[in-house]
């Protein structure tokens, strides 16, 4: 996303543009700053005081762990997200390799079915999937959170694009040197598509970490609940009585995705935009 | 970067001949995990939903075929009528906010200096990173008429914040606004990517011919942006129907008196609160017909753009 200013905005339009951007950005930043500020307020300052804390305290961040088993929720979220994203990447890598590098009967139909799964709304399939997970005995377990989501068609689609764009000469010379299809995948393709793999991993991570609907359906006890469900239950239990701790929880739950974003800022923006244009 | 450049033309490259023979079984081996998962958790549920929509599921007894009874029952139910109407309202009122509003934002970011543009881009992206649970909780608190943040701002002015979320007339608009807040920035970034792919020479030559900014925007930028606009519109419809589930569930529970429920939320409630599997499946199927048509349109647009590239 290069930035070159192509329009020579006349002064009134330049001013309008600045105002529009200023208002848009403030409407995003102000509520979030208020959340952080409130999470740092001691209880007596929470209601009716200034927007920012006068004597900031980290007490709410300790209290939220006493009020709800947030540590357990984090463990469930972290572990299921890691397992799910790891599985999604391996499965998508193998499938994308098959779609991009081999010719076999039915390939185009199967690829269309994979893309079709990307288009199929979850709203359609949640009930039979729930019935099946219950039948398998995976209700309220990590298995129920992970297994039904292991296929990531968007990952297959993006990785296939990268493999198709991969220089043929490299693969040909690998084949001449006697590398079979597995060695070509591990030693030639994989090292070269690592940036793409990382970007897709981040995309899938944020998707999974922020998911609400499926964990809501498939978990019931603290031993399987994810952070999103946990913070929602905290909201129901407190109904604003303990705003400071609730906002501390909100900040903590949002931190992982924010941290990943700050770390890989540029690449994430580009991957999300290109996936958004296709997914 | 551009939407179309990312889809390389390499699809037409011939594959190595030697691999064709060796790869008789190997591609199937590579694909088997994906295919098994898609079969089990996407395509089988699709067929099962169709089955469940035409039977009466009974405990400890075989399912009874009831034909279209679930559908006719749905059409007679007042909550289905409310949910259908709300689904239309959600879509109709979301589209201008989610599709049109981001266009000027994107154009202004595009025209801003490099440093400002990069700052605004990062800020616009932040709501995409937040979960809808977090967004819902933050806005419940902001909009709370007694101790909300907006109310604290209004109080010194002698104004009173209305109870937007518990008023049947305004609750749906509050949710529409919040779900727009979550995606406007991201859609602006999509448009920005579209703008960045417009050849500079076209703009320069129009300028040499004496065209004004407005003229360039109207006759060049908007037409070249139109594939992205269609695309964002369709994505926004699909997104709106499914993603408002979370704010509905957290902020209003579909109420007050069905004022904010939509078809997806209704299907969920029927399945897990009133345990009416037949009605839930019939609702999901009806939703699917509508959304499936849109998804097909989106795939068709995507295919067209590949040819343009």
C-alpha cells in the first residue's frame, strides 16, 4: 500500500478531509482509552469522577483473577488456539501443495468444494455439527472447540496462490537434483513461503482468539471455556457492579491480538486486506 | 498492492511432467485430512440440516417425516416474521454505513501525507482486532443511561442519555451503529487497497487535461473502485447477518420483545433455548438460500476480477 497523494485537494477539501479523519480516528481511540483509564481507577473513582484515574492502580488487574478463573480461561484459549491454528496450517499446507503442484482427476471439483466451504455460512451448519460433536462425546471439551474447525479453506486458498506464484525454475532444478515431492515441499517451498505462512497464522490466530459463537454453543464448564465466553459471563454476573475489574478483563482479553498486531503491523494489514478481498 | 495483482497469472503454468505419474496417490494423501474434515463438518451438516428441516425429532423414538410442516409453522410464527423483518432492516441500514461511509475516509487517507496516512491506517484497523464480545461490552458501558461514559459527558450539559438498548424503537439502531463501528475502518482499508492499484498515469493525464479533483473522483476513481464497492457490499451483507449475533446475544438477547432478533439469532434460540430442532433447521435453511445466492454472486465477482488481472 504505497502512499502517494494523487489528488491536489483544494484548501476547503483538505480541511474537510482532516476533520473526517480526525473524527473517525477519535471515535475509535476515545472509547478504548476510556476503557484503559477505567481499568486503572481505584473503586472510589469509578462512578462519576474524571475520565482519567487520579491515583492509578493495578488493583483491578489482580481482582479480576479473584472474581473469575481468568487464568483457566486464558489457558483454554491459548492451548486450543495454538492446537487449532497449528493443525489448520499443516492441513492447509498439504492441501494447497496438492492443489497447486499436482494434476489429478477431480482436482478442480475438489478445489471448488473447498472454496464453497469458505462461502458456506456457519449459521447453516452449527446444529448438525453440534449434534455430531455431542455424539462423539466432545461436548464441553477442547476437542469440540478444535476439531470441527481444523479445515481452514481460506488458508488453503491463500497458500495455493503463493505456491502457484512460486518460480518454477527452482522446483525444476530441485527435481533434477533428485528431490522428491516431499523434499521439494520441505526444503524448497516451505522456506520460501514462510512469510505467507506467518501472515496466515496470524489471521487464523486472531479469528480463533476472538471467536464467540462456537465456544458459546460447545462449552458449558470452566474447564473448556475460552476467554471470550469467560468475560461475557463476568459481564452477566456483575452487571456493572465491578466496572474496574470488568474493564481490566476486557483489556487483558484484547492484549494478545493487539500485541501480535504491533509486532507484525505492516504484514498483518496487507494479509487481512488481501484475505478480506477474497474471503 | 491491489486486489487483482495478488492473484498471480501463474495458474496456467504447466506442471512438471515427471510428477504427474508419481503423483497418482500422493495428492490424495495430501488432501485427505482437509477432505475428511470438510466432509464431516461442512458438507455432511449441510445435508443433515436439510433432513432435519423435514422431520420431527423425538426423544427415544424414530424421527417422523413431516414434509413442509416446519416451514409452514415458521411462517405462522410471529417471532419468525419479526426476525425476517429485522434481518432486512439490519442489512438495509448497515449498507450505507459500512459500504458508502468508508469511501470518503479511504480517499482522504489516500490523500494525506505519508505519516498521517500510516497513523490513521493503524487506528482504523484496531476495531478489526478486537473481539465482538469486547466491542459489545465496551458499548454497553458507553451507552448505559445511568453510569455510562456518554452520560457522564452529557450530565454537565444538563442532558439525559436515553436508554437506547432497552427501548424497542432504538435498540436495533444501536446494534447497527456498533457493528458498523467495528468494520468501517477495515472496509476503508479495503478501498485504500483498491485506490492504490489505480495507475497514476491515468490521474496525471486527466489533470493535464484540466480535470478538477471532483471530476477525477467521479469519472475515474469511483468507476475503477466499483468492483471493490460491489465486493464490500456483498461481504457486508454476509457479515451483517452472521456477526450481529454477538452484539444481539450480549447486548439485548434479541429483545426488547423481538425488536433486535434476526434469523440467525432466531435459529440459535430455537435450537438451544426452545429445543425445536425442526424449526431451527428450517430457519437455517431459508437463511442459507438467501446467503448462498449472495455468496455465489461474490464468487462470480471474484472470478471476473481474476480475468481482469
